[in-house]
C-alpha cells in the first residue's frame, strides 16, 4: 500500500538508484540516510538529488508499508527497496502507459447499454461488462498482470466513468474480479465527489464459471446467467420472430421460477431425475 503521494516518487528514486551497480565495487549498494544536528543527508552513487518530501517519518512509514527495509546503524540508516516495493514501481509503470492493448469497442458498448438500463447494477446489465473485460484481457494477450484500468477509464466517456468505477468495485466484491496491484485510480464527478477503484484487476475462477462454463457454478447462478444471456441475445436480435422467441423463453424461465429451474439444472448436471 502507498499512502502518501510523495512515497511513490521517493520509492521510484530509490528503486532506480539501487538498481545501478557501484562503478568500482560492482555490486548494488543501499541508500544511506544520515542524521545530524543540522538535518539529514541522503547518499548513493546513483542518486542525483534528494527526493522531495524525504524525511525520517516518511521512511518509517514506507518501511511499515513494506516498500523498503531499513538497517539501523549507529549513525545512519541503510535503506534497500523490497521486492514488493520494486513491484509497486513496475505496476505504476504499467498503468502509466495508457495505450490500449485490444479493441475497446465491446466494452464501450456494454457500459453504454448498462448506463441506459433501469437498474444498471442488475446482473443482466453487469454481465456484458464483465464479458467485455474478459474479451479485452484475452485480446491483449492474457497478461499475467491482468487488466490495467486507467487506460480504459480514459477511453470511456466522462459520464460513464463513475458507473464503471462502481461496477468494478461490485465485481471485485462479488468475487468476479480480484485486485492484483497495490495502487488505486480515482474518478472525480462534476460535483467534486471522488470514486476510487484499483488500477489492475484480474479475471477470477468465479467469472470463468459464469462466462465460460467452468465447473462448480451453483445451479442458481447458471439460471441467472441464462437469463442474462437471453436478455442480451434478445436485445441484439434483428429478426422480430427470433427476438420474440428469445423473450418468451426468458419469460417461461421466470414463470417457472429460479428455484425450480435450478433444481432441474442440478439434476441434469448430476445425471439424475
């Protein structure tokens, strides 16, 4: 976790300096933070200038957050970026790159349809957004770091950004997405109200169950997923006859009831009646 804004810039300076081997000794050396009556000094052969905001309290906080380790000596501190700290800087580099890695149009369409729904956080409205996120991740080459959300936020219309942020938070809370990084992004409305969301998320097993038919989904979830798929299929169907058939099928499922349909699906899955 990175709490203060200047922690990230201090950490970046430390990571870059620590990665540079000593020109004579050949190995990597810690950053030396010295304290004396007149203040403090920071020394390292690859550190060109003192990072803004650097002081004893910030360094203690950074160690508490797991970003650096401090070896306390008699007259100075020897500071080394931790593997976690280096991963935070790598994450920041990834999310600062706002180039889209795949076609964004399916997500733009899904969010626009969601925004026009009577209940934009109902599953039939949210499922296409989740499916579009999975499609974007797939189109980008299945990155091990998941999906970088700041680039998507920039591509979305401003009036859809807060709904998208809320949807991401709900999908994370529901177990369909998982936060994979330490940083957060924010969306600010015209009123000045700010909404936060993670910068990187990954598709979970739960999402694959409802999108890709992975085993383990509860029968109730399969029925809700069926209704969501039928709603999207009916909305996209240009043939009036086929459109009405899809709508009648969904109406029949609702009339029978989710619980009864779930029992039937459960028996089908287990091979018994």
